[in-house]
C-alpha cells in the first residue's frame, strides 16, 4: 500500500475543530485535563500517548486547536487512512507497521513535518488499540527512533487518556499531559522505549487513581 501524506485543508480543519468540540460535549459528561506542559511559540513537540479508544483519532486535532495552539500532524495506520480518507485533510499521514521500509518512510516524513512553524506530532507507540490495565504499555521502537533522529530542542511529552463511567451513564474523559522527557540521547532504542513506556504508565496510574474520586490537579475544559 502506498504512503499517504498529510494534505491539510483549512476548511476541513475548521469544520472538524467545531465538530469534535460539539461531539465531546455530547458524548462525555465532562472532559478533564491536567497540563504540566505549555509549549512556547517557538516549541516543536512530539506527543506520545496510550491508544485505547476510537477517540484517539480525533483528540490530536482537539488538543492542538484548543489547548496547545500548535500545527499538528499525526501517525495513522494505512488501513484506517484508506477507510477514512478525510483524516489526511486534518493532518494525519499513513504508517504501515508490517513493513519496515514503509515504517521508516513514515518516520522520516514525521521528522520533516517538524520543520514547519509551531509544529507538533502525535504518535501512539503501542501501534494498536490496547485497553488500559494495571500493566505497563508495550511500545514499538518508532518513538525511540524519532528521539534519536530529531534535534535535542524538540520536546517529547507523554499524555495519558482515560475514560470511566463510575458516577453516571455518560463517561468522563481524563487527559493528563506530563512533563517533557529529559534523558541521554545516546541511550539505546530499547532503553528509550522502556523509559517512554514508564512515563505514560505512571501518568495512567495517577489518572486512574483520581478519576471519579478527586480531581486534584485536573480542570474542566
């Protein structure tokens, strides 16, 4: 399957920005965020998160427009891109996780994408939908490859997404944005991947503990 690049459309971005905000208000009782990272006007950012729901395809645009005010692009599995071609219009580009050569092409495209003004990139390193459990998530090595091949001035920021239905029929969505990663760029891909897994896992542990009980540090958006 051929690589599918992002082909942003201002109309599609504005339309889906409005649609996603409306949809979140309709489908969730509340949306909460705890934000430890605020990008500067000159920041370039790679956000990496757990991948556990259908919403993950829409949340990068929402966060980019509503919270971070950045110019976002995101990885998306090529099969999903073919089925939902409009995602390319809002900044998604394809990745084929079964073909190493194709994966590298997508990673290089991601690197070039960060040359844009106020650029950001969203990646779900698990590579497939995975339920949130007490276990640490398992990431593929693409995120570590990006970390090793990007300038040190690019921020790598973990995000945890978690939903629950503890207190009402409508679920609540929790988004926790962690601090930028600080570590040695000379670490191996395995060491980096383990570090990234732990960062998201720790965010998920805290988010699961407070969800539906206390909103310590979270605010409604």
